[in-house]
C-alpha cells in the first residue's frame, strides 16, 4: 500500500507541485484582498514562482508530462498573476510612490491583465473547438517577467515598511521594464497561438 502511494506520488509529482501552487496562489489572493502581511505575501509569491519553475522541469525529467498537468500549470499561472496584479495596483504602493509613477505603472499593469484575460479566452475557445495550444516560449518568457514584477513589487513594499529604506525610485524602473517586456512577449505569444490555430 505504501509502495503504491509512493509510485502514485512520483507519477503525479509535477501535478502535486502545481496543485500546491494553486493553493498558495489562492491563499495569496485572500491575504492580498484582506490587507494581509506583506512578508507572508512575498513568501507565498516566491513559493508560487519557485514551484512554477520546478513543476515543468520535474514533469519533463520524469517523463510524466500530461495534458492535465499542462492545463493546471497555466491555470495556476493566471490565478497567480491576474488577481495579485490587480491587488497590487489597488492597495500596495510604497509610501514614496508619486501619482505619475502610479499612473504609468498601473497602465502597463492593466495592459498585461487585459492580455492575460484575452489569452485565457483564446485557450478556452481553442479547447472547445478541439485545438490544444501548448505553452510557447514567448508565453514562458512573459510569465517570467510577470513573476519578477510581482516579486520586486512585494519586496519593495516589504523593505520600505519593515526596514524603512526608500527603494521605490529604483525598483519602479525594474517593475515598468518587466511589465513592458511582459506586454511584448504576451503579444508575441498570442501571435504564435493564432498561427498554430490557423494551421490546425
């Protein structure tokens, strides 16, 4: 019995990691919407990013890639990025953030969110029509920049609130660069999906 459990766990290790990421992302959302501890939010976000990095590698290394695993992975990505980005825009600005800074960053973030929502609708439509769209390299790069933005944003708030160091004037440049890069790679990802859909 124990051996069967071990085998089942190994065969579904990547899915277990992804499921843990879904739970952590949901916990992060609840914490963000209830003005939770930013340190806890940063830890949860870091876990989500780390598990996103490892679950795909584990699946490929162990030869246990599956349609379900890929779908759960992308679902976890969207649950992690979209609500948290909205919460950051609405509630989590460092004290020194000027109105001009907030407007530019919020505009870039909203473009990212709209593109993510478009990607969700596109993938669901393709699934309905029987066309499966696997994640492309542009989508993975997009996710990397989005994850980096969330981590840098939360870390900036933590440093300012807990340590009293004013870092936003430097981190805002990284955040805006990350958001702009995410927009670029999201557009390229959508283009790649469209070409795949047309050829299917």
